C-alpha cells in the first residue's frame, strides 16, 4: 500500500515509521528544511543543547518514553519542579498548597460539570478575586499559552485535578536534544523537505496531495499531520464530517516565545515563575549535579511579555534569575511568527466537551488526521506521538 504523510513533526513521523515497519510504501512531505516541526533542538555558541520547542517529558507519558527506549535515546531529568516553581523571592508553593488548590478546583468542576467554564472562571470560583496572584494559577496560565478566559477548565485542569499531581517534581528530556526523536524516526523514511502541501483531494480509490509548487502525489491513503492553523488553511475537495468540524471549532492556538541564553557556568537547577505569564529554568546537565550552562525562558501570549523590544531577553532573565550569570545573546523563537506553524500548540476552548477528540478515531474517506490538536493530550510530544500511532493503525485497518 502507498501512503502519503503531510507533515514531518512527531505525529507524522511516528505514523510513517510505524507504517514503514509494517511493509508499506510511505512518502513524507515536509514544508521546512528539517524534520521535527515544533520539536527543535539547537546548540548555543557555548555548545549547550537547548530546546526551541517541545521540552518536558513527564513520567506518565508512556508512549514517548517507550519510543525513546526503543530508539536507544537516553532521557535525563531536568532536576527541577515543573509544578512547584519558585517565585522571584525564591519561595516555592508547598505540596499542601498545591493539593489544596487542586481540591478546591475539583469541587468547582464537580459543581459545573457539563458547563462551558474557563480556566480563569474555575480559579476565581475556587480561590476568590485574588486568584491571579496564586502560583498555581500563574503556572497554569503560563503553560496554556493562551487567554485563560478562553480555555476549557475541564480539559486543561481535569487531568491534573484527577491525578492530584503525583509526579509534581519530575520531568525529563532526551540527552542531546529532543529533536533526536524526530531524526531517529526519519532516518529510514522517504522524507521530502521543502515540499509544503497546499491541497488534498480524494476519489473512491485514491488520495491526491497537491504541493504548493503545483506538483501532485497520488497514493492509496494519506495521513495529514500539519499544525492546526495550516490544517484550517488546507484546500480540500471534500468536507469534514460534522463531528470533526465541531472538534476543530473548539480549539484555540496558543502563542508563545521561547528564549535561551548562555550562562557563564552552571548552577543549581531551578524554575522561577514571574508574576507575568512567563518563567525561566536551568536544567540539570547529563554529567553534573549542576545545570548545563544555559537558561531558557517561556512566555505565553501576553504582548507586554513576549514582545517588549526595550527589554531584551538576557536582561529580563538576569533580573528574574539573579542566582545565574547570563552572557551573550539569546536564541529567540516566536512561534506565532513561524510560517509553517502559526503558534505554539493548541488548547481546548470553553466550547470543548469530553470526547470531542474521538471524532478523529475514524478516517475521512481515505484521509486520516493526526497531530497534537487531534489528541486528548493537547500541546505535548506525547499527544503528537499517540495520534501518529492511532493514524497508522487506522490506515492499516481500513485500507491495508
């Protein structure tokens, strides 16, 4: 069977890799000149590898950890708490505070089950009018990379409330860069870089992808795994079923900036949350009890945070992290400005309902959708990989 895959991010590559291992002929079309999509590792001038995109792997994310083991990619701890970040004065919320907030959020969500409640509304109901100052809200609002008044509380807070964050102090990353996941998956695949897909159409027996240069590729089935904004722009000769239209209509594309700055030397790994919706961390080095000589910042959508031209990132990070000594220029990635992405990652809007993601569990004719926006685990490498695995299974089951 011939299969076309649009998009060489983790979702598309995982689908292609699994299909190729099953003996099918697979061609992957990628708009960029590299694989990985929003998983993008780069070395700073001092040699430290940093992540311009996807960064954190949690212990509960079995697909990504299992794939790392299968590909022979070692993972190492970040050495800092993702959930209990320090404030600028060096104070971290206690476990009791975190679990107490989650318990109050849980009661709010029980009372409002089935209602379109936003993250901001849930926190206000749980904590009162000063909710925006709470460290749990600041961390959550930063990580959504979108307006917390437009994000579904059920989707964004539900899993954490249910799990009570049993892994609050543990996250990992791939030694030498998370992008190795992508390059390892792509190693034996027919990946065609700088071949953006502009249109998709199909007949009863085939799928056609039209590239933006006008050329066409034909196959028995296709996996479309381009980022959410590009999916909305894709020309189609057919319509999405109502369930998919609804699921896509509930999503919001978050915008974010990441900036990495070299350090004079490593230091104690720590994550510090600013009062605005951004934070900065330095991660444990693979062979040292101190961090690598780099600090990375992540800022969500607030314009005064992400595009303050008078306040360069090295200066901002240095003020937030006086325990570090920054040096040199920042490597900055504004994901909203990335033409083949259009944002950082998706988050479910307040119209989201549990089970919306199930709409993607069936093909549309001979086309299967994949990508973190089609997963219940939005905005994560885990979610992207899960949808690639689902897409490969659908293609084989329906057309193989």
